[in-house]
C-alpha cells in the first residue's frame, strides 16, 4: 500500500486561492504578509497536516549564506563522560556549532547531561528560562533512550550518535560508506584476510558497521568480515588474548571501529605494520600517520545546526512522526600503518613490537 502523499505549500495555496509564494512568505513570518493572512495560512497548514521538509529548508538556509538577525540561543547537550574524555572533541564541536549558528543568527550554550534525572530536568528548566527552544544533542557513549532530558519541550536534532533515533531528526557519519571504502582500499593494497574490532560502548553504531562489514566483506573478499567485540577490561589483557588469535587465523590487517588511539596499546603486542596492517574508521588526528577514515565532524555539526534552524522556523518541537536522518561521508587518508602488502612484508623487521 503506497504511503500518503506529503501535503505541499501548493496544496495550501490552492485551498486558499492565493499564490504559493504568498504561502511560503506567510509560513516564514515575512511581515509584508498581513498578520491575519499569516494566521489563516498557518491554520490551513495544520489542518492539511503540512510539515516543511527539514532537509530542503536547511539547504535553503545554508545556500543563503547571509548572517541573520539575532534569533536567540541553541543548546548543545553533551554527556559529562564525553566532555571530560581523554579524546574529547569538545573544542572542535563547539567551534563548528558556534560558527554555523552565528551564520544563522544564534549563539550556542553548552550543557552537560546524564548526571542524574534531577539534574537533566534542571537543564531543561534552565533552557526554558533562558528562552532556548532548540537543542543539538550527542549522547555518546550512551544510547539515546538513556537520556533523561525532557526533549518533548524542544526542537531537537541528534548528531554523531544513532542514525535511528526515534522521533528526532539526526545527522550522523555514513559508517556503511566508511566500511566499504576501507575494505576496497585494503583489497587494492593486497590484503586478503582483514578483521575488525569494536568496543562494546559503540553499541549505537554497531548495526551500521556490522551490517556493512558482513555485506561489503562478502562483496570484496568473498566472505563476511569477521568482527570481534571487546569490553572495558584493561586493554593490555584484551590484546594479550587477541594477539595470538590474529596469528592463528592468519589475519593480515586489523580495522578498528573507533579512533586511532587503539594502536598505542596494540603495538606492544604486534609489530605494526610489520606483522599486521592497521587502520581506523575514526581517525581524529591525521598527524599520527594512521590510515583510515577521517570523519567530517565539522560538516556533521553544521548540518545539524541548519536542520535545527529549519525546525525552529517551522515551529517543530517534541516527537516528530516522520523524522529525517542525514548521513555525511568521511574521507579516506593513507598512512604508514597500512602500506601496500609487498612493501609491508619488506618492512617487517623495521617495526618490532614494543
């Protein structure tokens, strides 16, 4: 059974006997349209179930590139765990959010969440008291459902977290593309038996990575890519168990579904790249020389800001019946950790473990 057609501005215009341009201006609050007509258009839009396409609205806002009059504040909600983590990107995220928000006339206020239900409720109260109607939220390392902030009060866009957040628009990395690109690069470099490892805390993206590992592994190497999940026990203990496994299985390349910091511990047990090629699906510091996918976090944050702006303009708040999800591709970067297979074999003696 086909889905019902989404009502459009043209439908509103026909029902009221006015032009589509007039409807567009009325919905955007342009003051050249009388207050009475703006209310009439808004009422008919609600009756027809019209909702602006947030992707299109955000694109229009982005292409305009003009600095808008001051619109108020947006909240940037991050977990305390993320904000204080060793590899936190808080400075990068804040700068990207502030730059994109300023272009649209907003300032950004940061709040820590998931300390307790009472404190999360207090965050929502502070936002309301300050006139903040919209929030950008990244729940890492938690699943979205663990957040206790009453987001039904606000227009909300999730970013860099779960691509299947129920009832909320989201902007995330395209992890399936990253996995496909990585496997293609491995095959081209002569690797034949790669394996992936992923930490249990990345549960919110496991479906994307694991399904891509199975599908593109079979397409590229004739078999699903094997994936091992590791937990939060001391990493040396985990690698002491995994290193012999890599050797027994003849694994020639390891893909870390996470950042490149994993290699620091790995090199105490295995010669990289002498005995094992290595790449990361989330290279955060290209100066380390680690091969892998450099995620485009600045664009993810900027796109989330534009989506939130569109939601605020259209008056969206709370749970959305048909939320949109936008996926941003990362870029492959070469590095010394993953040389072509023949070169790697020649270098085996030059990179001892430890």
